[in-house]
C-alpha cells in the first residue's frame, strides 16, 4: 500500500539518484570527477588561510604604528669618563607639536654638555637642529660661544637646503670650575649668504650654572628669537680665492670691507701665507682713508705647489690707524686646513672648484684668537717652492 505518484511531478530517469535539496539538480546531473572536487577544496582552504593571514598582518601594523606614536625619542649617549654619569633628558613628541604662536616656531637644537675637571673645559656637542623657522629651505650653520671667553667662538659647516641640519660637531671652551656658574652658552643659528649679510634664524642662551658638572647631559633645547646686539662686531671682509693645481698659483683678491669703526682714520689689509706654522710670505693692499667701507679690489698671487696646499695657512688681517697714529689689527680671517666655519668652507670650495674664482664675505675674528689657533712661532726664512 504505497502513496500514488503525483501526476504533476517529472519522472526521474532510471539509473540516477535524487540529490538532497541543498545541491541543485544541475550539479547533480554533471558527472564531477574526484580530482576536481579535491582541487576545489584545496583552493577554498588556501583562500581562507590567506584572508586570515592578511587580517593578522593588518592588526600587527596598526599596533606598531600606535607604539611608535606613544614612544618617546630616545638618544643614546656613550659612557662618560671618570666618575661622571649620564643623564638623558628628552621631551615627549606630543610636546613638540605646537601652534604658530608657540616659541617652538624658531626651532630646536640637540646638545650634549660635558665638563672635564682635569682640563677645566666644557665640551659642547652640537648634534642637530630641527624645525628651523624660514620661508622655504635655507643654508643653515651654527655659531657657538661661551660668555667667559670673549672672542672665542666656533662655527659649524654649512648645510645646504635644509631646515633640519645634522651637525655632529664638538667644541671645547676653557672655563674654570669657579666661573662655570656665571658662564652662559650661546648658540646662534644663521642662514648662510655668500654675498650678503647672513640672516639669523634663532638663538639659544643657556646658563651653565643650571647644569650639574658631575653629569653628562644630552637634551633638546628650544631656540628663541635671534638677538639684536652683536657685542663683538668688528666688521667684515670680502675676498676671492682661486687656485690652479697645474701651475700652483694661489690668487687672493681683496675686494672690500665694511662695518669698520668710524674712529679709524686709515685702513689696509695684510695678506700673509704661512707654511708649517711659520711665516712665509706676506703682502698688503694700499691704504684707504676716512671710510668705514674701504674698496680695494687688489689681487695677490702666491706660488703654492699642490703637494703643499694642505700645509699652508692663509691669514688676512685688517689693519687701521686710529687716534694713536699707530697701526693696529682690527681683526683677522684664517683660511686653510686649520680654519673652521665659513673660512674652512670657502677654502674647501676653492679646492673643489679648481681654476674658478670664488668670492665671499667673512666676519672678522679677534686677532688674538686667530694667533692662538695658529700658535705662531719665530719667523723662519724658507725657500720659495718652484712649480
């Protein structure tokens, strides 16, 4: 006694089996081989594993980004000598973000400070600067000095086209321990201009009395607005340098000076060449009277073989006669391998661009400071080198 067949149902051909309702009748009618089913299963498994792996990678990257934003800047400092210890003081990255009206708009500098009790020297390591305030890119350099050493200051190399220069230069200043609390470290950031006055970018005045000489400190400091007074303004000198390696001719063109004292009645420039720390050759320009901006435009040529160009020092000194009617040096500029700052950069540019005259303005330095760097010895007559 069975149920009668439905008269509206389609008869099933003989030899086939009805598939469950989850599988379409069309799939049931196609004879699928076993290997195809295996390949399809493998492909589905690989796709699922790939999706899971991509999801895990995305999560890891998000976590790493969050950690980078939360971490503080960490600057490593080598172990200090003797009994000093290392203290690192770093600001949070969040604190470095400021509005346009914040003092941080002048930028910041990274300094390391260490006091050597044996030599009684304060060592200033200028690491880098960041976020300097300027319209577009500039050619920054730094000028470092200490108030207890009048006339003694250092200049870094010029870094072209950047607002975040990396200096990695160290300077030493002799400051007795008793005078350290009243000394002030000054760091000036300037924009280098070859034929015009260098533009100040910011300034840091750091009282050294606030530091503990027993520790080595490496810290970011905020720059403030540049100062308006120049206590050691002695004038500037513009000159051109040209060197021809094949003939060994060093040509110095003294162009002009500016910013000299109004009390000077007569001024001229001495050009001196030194070899192995001994005076070798010297020449001088004509005298110019009653002017604070004398114009010379006089050229001098020295024979310096290529084998000796790394052993010579070029010194240009502005001399003037004042009320005492006796000529005295107003200031000097040192060029050569023992120079620093802009004069060293000018000397390097001359050697890098042989046979081409390169002109530039230079700020005069105190004569005693240049003589100290040269460590002048008694004059010794040396034979003139032949080309």
